């Protein structure tokens, strides 16, 4: 009798375990480095929207002039990621511009529907891509011009060839010093700004997290222009609150000023003026691969 009871308990335990395992969501492996040479999805970047900031040109009728350039001139890194429709990352491949296959990668996927995301940028590191709603760059790696491609795709029995065109999602604040000289005591310029985002939602291209972004530059006599990128938080337009701090050799504050700068996705906002005007601290409120070589537009502001 005891043996029978033990046998029945063992059978019940096995049945329960099988039921639990069958009800759990299957675990999907994530590959963050290697592509699948025998994959069934090939992604090829054929177009990137990008601007060489020094020369925005338009034809007489106002049309944007376009020029063809290799992808490696638009960005130094490409990040590809595949997600399930509920946002679970299943594959990721990261490339740098020196890779022989830069701009093309292949995935091996089971039949089903997925989210495909491709990010192009020139940051010093790769963004965190665990969540497609919060693809995040870190202050330590810096913020650069950034382009994305997003689409939901279906994988079936046939192989899929997917050529993709990346579009810019950044706003650029171009801060320019018009001072004749920078004081010798000043060794660094630190830019800290809020109101934008260092992370974005791949489906919308808009900033998805309220961030404090920081960029620090070592001062040189030849550099008076500083580029600050952000993703407009939850919309195409926004305002960043910018604090510019001049630091001396011991990291002490030599001078500091703040600005409220209107920003717009795919636009450059130029902010220029004499920064070292004799007062240590002040606040200014401002009102008012084929590659596309123009931004959508510019705004010029003098302080």
C-alpha cells in the first residue's frame, strides 16, 4: 500500500511540474555580438539622413540639396535589435565603422512577428537596448547625432531581405563663444541640461525619460563651438534648461550662466554671444548608404 501511495505521489509531482513548465513563457536567448550567417532575415542600411553642420544648402526653389556618402561618414556605430511584440529583446548585433560588414547583418528567427530597431550614432559606446521604449545613452559615452529605423516585421517560411533608411531623431544646440579670448584660468567648459532626454522610444523617436545630460570639454584656443544633442521629451518640440560652467584647473567655478533654449527635432538651435563679460554668474532666458546632407532648419539666437 505504501509503495502504491509513493508511486501516486511521484506521478502527481511530475504532472504538476510539466503543467508549470508548459504554462511558463519560453526563454529566448539574446545574442549581443554575433550575426547569423545562415539567417532568414537580412537587414541592410541603404540610407541615412545626416547633415554636415557647416554647410546647409538649398536650391533656388527652396528644395533641399542631397548628396550621397557612405554610411561610415554619417555614424561610427550601428546597433541592430530584434524584439517580440511585447518588447522582449531576442537578438542584438553591434557594429563599428571599421567592420567589413558595416551596414549589413543577418538574424536567424523563428516564424512570428517582431519589432526591428536599427540605431546609428557616433557615441563612444553602445546604448542600452534592453527595452525598445527606453533605448538609453550614458553621459560617460557622450551624445551625438542619432538616427533610427523602426518597423514591425513578419517572419515566415521565406527569407526576408530588409533594406532600411535611418532618420534623425536628435535636436542640436550649437553653443558658440564670440569672446575674443578665453581667460587663461579657464581649463574646462561643462554643459549640464535638463528638459530633453538621453533615452528614446524607438516606435516614436521621441525622448522617453527625463534626463540630466552632461558634456564636458577641455578648453582650447581654437575651439569656441560646442555641440549639445538631446531627444525632445515626448514630442517634436521642447525647451532645455542649460547651465554652462567654466572650470579652473582645480575644478572650481570661474564663471557660470544659465539659458532656456527652445529645441525642435531635426533642427539646429544656435546660441552665441560673449560669455566672459566680467560677471561671474548670470541667467539668460531666450524667447523666441545615401545621405541627406541637410537638417530641416536652423534657429539663431544671440545672448
